[in-house]
């Protein structure tokens, strides 16, 4: 008999923790290899965690709604297979943590912090995740005060739940900030911090209004809506947004799609929509304006060589998610169409994998799907630009020809590009948008796929 730890899996390059949504098994239940044990959620997507072995669940280490760091044991499974390596055993005595080496492709500053114990009395080095540090910074909680918070996480770490509870208690007057008494012989441990961001914004205290007796309906935000709200506010605080507008005559696109859509679906077994057609044009223009496909790291501009296009997708519950088409410039119309349709279908049926929402370098959102003529989209961080396409409408327009100007009925569409004015100036943003509009207009009626 052997005991195997079920570990919180790595769910993406930038994801360091996940929230437990639901346990499908309880202690004493049998589990098969690759059978779903629990459901978890990150700030990107919900996912299922399968068992890494067959056996019996002997212990569940975290409860529903607990936030668990990646790499931490979340359950133990007893298996009949003899262990070929040492199995899990009681945790050894705490040892001094050493700084983790940085990845070669990323330079992240490290900030020294005095070590404290899990209960604040000294003795064990304490690690704070970037999420906890960000919340502490936004709430004006200094390191000394942070060290006084009792942690419920692994080895006494302060979790997101711990710090949010502390913030709530502090605002209600249940607790007050206490000076930290440092150990007589402090050790120094380096903790990984995110790259410097823009100046922190003043925190405005949220006043809870009493709606009792009022003729209103109060709806609590679900988990995804809270995450969307946070991402939108963070993006506005991070990037100075500028939006440029353009108009495109997409008559050729409309007529070409009408001409080929039946044969396309029969031959390729997938539908051809405007989204892959738009992406096909956009990636060609992005190669001419590489600054559009970049991100900002402190005072450095990171030019992304891969063109990974995120497509904003509305879910049945009204929320929004952005699956990513990787290396879109390597795909033809057939490949783009299959990727777009598969990702959209998986998003609406909650079948997206964590990797499906990672690595985007530019985002396209179709506000015209819901009848809107144009919009001012918010940048999907850490990207620096997002393009919105509006509804296609027939309008009388002036058509310039060699024989003179005429008036005709054309299919017209507005485009809007929001971009990060820290590195994308108006001349670049407007030139890119104009080039995209012209690429839409130049769509060939003889185009093959």
C-alpha cells in the first residue's frame, strides 16, 4: 500500500493559485485513474482536476472556496500499488527557504522581507503570493502589518481569503493595525514580486447602502463577474486608454461570404463567419506594426513575436471570456474558422482548458454581434491594444471611380481601437487602424481558401 498526494496542478504560466469550487469525492470514496476529483477556478477559467492514480481517497486537505497555491497537496489517495519511491509522510521540520531562480526570459525584482512564523512569533520564513501583496498594497497595508495576519494556508501562509477577511475586519473596527515586533535575530528571505506598475491609485472606501424597504432587487456578483470587474478596473488604472475610430466598406467581405459559405461548410464541415475573415486581415497588418503586438514591463517594451489573437466571447449567463487563437498568422481561413468555432463552442459549454485563455497578445471583440455600431473597448492586460468591430449596416455612400463620383448602397462598418498611450502614440494607433480598415475593403472576391 502507498499514499500518493494529489497536487494542485499548474494551470498556466502566470497562474499561481486556484480556488476550489466543488469536491466530487469524499474521504473513503474510490477513484480511478484520470477520474475527476474536484473542480477548481482561476481568474481565467474553471477546470476539473483528475486523479493521478487509482485508489481510495483517505484525506481531503482543503475545503470548498479555499484558495490553494499551485504545487500544494490538496488530497491524499491510498493505492494498492507498492511505492517505488518514498511516499508522503508528516511534514518535516521547517527549513529556511532559499530564493527561487528567475526564468531566463523574465527579470522580476525581488524585495527583501524579514522572516516571521506562521503565528507571528518568529521561526519560519513567510512567503506572500503576488495576489496577496497586490491586495495589501491597494488597501494600504504595510509589510509590518501584513506580518501580523494569521495565515491559514500551507505552512501558515496568508491566503487571499485571509487578507480579505482582515481588510473587512479592519474596516469594521474589529481589528486595528499593530506594530510588528521583529525577532531578535532576523533572517532575510527574498520573495518574488511583480514588476513595478503604475502609481497606486487612492483607495475609495466602498460604502454599503441599506436597501431595505426600497423597491429594488439586489443581486450578488458571481465569482466570474467579480473577476471581470477587477480586471476592468485594473486595466484602467494600468493603461492610459486612447480610442481611435475608422469606417470600412466591407461589401466585398459580405458578398464573398454569401457566395462561398454553403460550399465552405460542406467541404470543411465548419461554418465560415466574419471573425476568421477579420483575423486573417488583422494579422497581416500587425506584422507591419509590431508595437501593437507588445506589452509593458516597467520601463521596458516587450515585443511579442507570436501573434496570438484573443476573441472576446459572450457566455450564456452574460459574462465574458477571451479564448486565444495561438499563432494565428500560421493559419489559413479553414484553420482560423475551425479554431474560432471550436473555442467559441467550448467557451459556451464550459469546456475550455486553462491553456485556451493564456498567452494572448492582441484581442478582437465584435460589439456588432449585439447590434452596436461601435464601442470603446477596455484593453485586456498585459496587452496594449484591442480592436472592436461594429454592426455591418447598409448605407448610401459616395463611391469614387475614374469616371467620377457616384452614390451607391454599400455594407459599412465602424472599427474602434483602444490602445495603451504609454507606448502607442496616436499616429501609430490611427495608422494601424486605418490599415486594417483598408485591408477589410481590399478583400478579393476571387479569394480561395
